């Protein structure tokens, strides 16, 4: 049986359980999983890199497959690192060993064939063929085509670390009954974390950073939020509601404010049943829509905005006077991007200029690729000009006693130009400039 057949069976019968699917974790599946991994990803506690493992790939994958089939496979502890968050705090990331990454990737491909048939269209994060920009398009489309009054921003405190494992396993077991697969999942979510040389074991969470974690997180919120909102909440509301979720980032667009207030009252209780807590400050109700824009214009004030997936959304008028939604890069995201470029320019200021240009253009290209949405050109231009200034600042400090005057820098840019800002995403649906 192929994975496509499993997907077909899962789609045909939403109540079907799959009892024997571990045999899909073949040597070929492990090979494909290895090839799909990032070659420059950080190593786990074993210190094994992609390149080192590849030197004896056939032998290594053969031994790994033997461990899986014989039941001797053991998940290794995760390596804990910390990355900066927008609010200045640190986000813990758990890095698995390379072999754990391989098995997890192959398992995700297998489980996706089943759970992709269950997930609702409101869910966009870490799903095949879906993206953050589809989620952004959906938010704009809902606000422009429906008479919405307000938006509820949801922020879950430490979501990946708060998932109740037994409840998660119950949700998975509604579809998967293969004992081998269930044992693998339990090994991954229960494995400890090495933090500053100490082994830490927690009772909740899935370990953000594991390849399996996004899928498990989607399964959890599919039951906690998506199905509940669709099946129990919507029928009781006075008007319409549209949910758009990307992993644990979600917004709910409401036709009536009173509906939004009712949902906001019951959400904390609903989440508490599953070990989750809404951030009291970042979870907020924002008046947003045609009426809000008209009221703000009448009072001479700016309408409220909300943030989602790195963009600040605001009410606006098109050239023809129609209501539309404009987005721009969040200030915190832009500041973080500037900080990263400044640190890179400082650390690499002695590299050959052509090499610096190549890397900076790669950074600019990546920034434009994500943030290059219609209505966001000013933010793109701001980032471009900021990178120009930062590069000049650190080129000017390459050699003590020597400077790089601005005219000379302009001449250098003619030989080593930086990519200019460009819009990389098209207008969608009613999100029109006209």
C-alpha cells in the first residue's frame, strides 16, 4: 500500500484507525528523509553533522533501519539552545540528534498522509502546500469581503512546552493504533533535554525544535481550537466568525463584537482543560473593519491595528474609496532584522567586499521574499536604506586611520550593488489597490 492509498482511506473514513503502518519506514523512506534535511543545521547532543553522516550513508541508514525493525532504536536527549525573542526574552529550542531527525522526518511524511485529511482549511502552519502568506491572504480576504467588526488576537503562553502529552496521545490514537509508531512518538516527546550539561526531564510539552513537533502541535490545536470553534461555537453565534491559524499564531475575525466578547470569555476555560494559557496582554480584542474605519475618520483618530505573522494590519481605503486592509512590517521584526545585519557586518567587515555583497544580497533577497507584500514597499525601502548605511558604517571601520567617504562608497556600490526593494507577492482577491 502506498502513502497515497493511506491518504485516500483516511479521507474516505474520518473514523478509520490505522493499525499497521510502521512498515512504511523503509530504508528508502529514511534515505528520502535524510536528503530533505538541512545540510547546515545544528548538530544534536551526539555532535554528528549532515556531512559526517553522509560519508557512510548506506551503512548508517542500514543500521538505523535495523534498529527500527528490531525495536532497539532509542531517542537521544535533545540539545537545548536559546534564541532571542521580539520582547527581549529567550526562546528555548530543542535540537535532536541527526538520526532522530531522520526517523522523525520519515514519520512526519507517514502521519501527514493521515492527519492532512482531518485538518481544517483554517490551519496553514507547517502543512504541505501551505504557507504563511496564504494565511495572510485569508485574513485580508475575510476582512474585505465580510462585514467584520473586530479581530481577536490569540497568543498562547509557551505553547509547545505546555502541551499535555497524554491528551495529545489520545488525539493521535483516534487515528493511529500502530504500537510501533505510538512508541516512537512517546519516546520523542518524553526524551529529556541537555541544558548546560544537565539532563532535564519535563512532564509536558513536545520540545520545540523537533521535526515532529509542528505536526503534533497542529493535531493538538486541531482538537482544542479548530474543531471546537467550528462545531460548538459557530452555531451559537449571532454572526459569522473566521479563524485563521498558523501553528500557535491565530486570529479570529468576528462579524459582531458581542460574539467576540463571548468567545473571549470562554476561551481561557477551554484552553485550561488542555493545559494551555492565553497571554493576558498579548491576547486582545481589536475593533477592525469598515465601521471602525468610518468611526475613526469621523472622530479624526487612527483606527486600531493588529499584528499577525510579522505584519501590522490596518484599515485603509483603496484608490476608489473601497475598504481594504494594508499591511506593513512589524516594528519589532524590522528592528530585529537591522540588528542581525549590523552584527553580521561587524563580524565580517574584513571579508572581501565581493563576498560581503553576495551575503548581504542573499539577506535582502530573503527579506523581500517574505515581507514583499503589496502596501509594504515603504518598509522594504526602509530596510534597504538601513542596510546601505550599516554596510557603509562597518566598511568605514575596516582599517584604523582610514575612512571610506560617502562618494567613495557610492562608487563602490556601482561595482558591488545591493538588491533594491521589490514586491514579491501579488494582490489577492478583494485586496486591491483600486
